[in-house]
């Protein structure tokens, strides 16, 4: 991930979008449009994003959907993008994330993305419809793609 400053951050990036960039059969117009947004602004991700993306690659390797070399190329691509990894949530934030997950019917992993978006006042880019609904319910805008 690059060292883009917080001032440049334009949106929170969910792992669902980033993983779609790796797989042609998951490539969605929305994911491609979000990738284009990264040309002019940085994305912020919670620390869990790193584990979610790498786990998706590992599972795909185990299912022989991608080869380790493909994973390595994808990770190299991600390192070139202006993605800012938010620090791990503090122990104080655990209760907030748990409440948010409980109230919105989300996993705590998904609630972490929403929590970052709410804390930073940023829109959220996600392919997850449940997370999109929760964001809207919490007053967080969802990154819209022009051709969506």
C-alpha cells in the first residue's frame, strides 16, 4: 500500500471490490469504475482488509482458480495503488463495532468498513448489498459508478 496522506482519502474500499479486480469472472463494471476512482484519490481500508483479500487469494489457489504466481502479480498491483490501511481498532472501538454489527445485521468484519466510513465521513465502495443497505441506513453514502 502506498503512503497516501489522509487528506487525499476519498472513500473506504471494501474487500469485495478489490477481490473482483483479480477475477475476470467477477469483474463488474462497478468494481472497474471504483478502480478508476483510485487514479485521483486514495482509498482507506480497515486493517482486516489485508486478511480478507489475502484469504480470498489463498482459497482461490486451493481451489485451483488462480496460481501462486497470479496471486503474487495481483498483490504487486495492489501495492501500487493509493490505499491507506487504517490502524487496528482500539479496544474502545470494539464495543462500537459490535453494536454497529448487531444493529445493522452485519458481521463484525463488514461493520469495520462501515465504522471507518462513519468515523472519517467518507463514502463506501462495496459490492455487498447488505453492507450497502447498512451504509445507507447509517447515513453513509455508497460510491456510485457513473455507468451502474
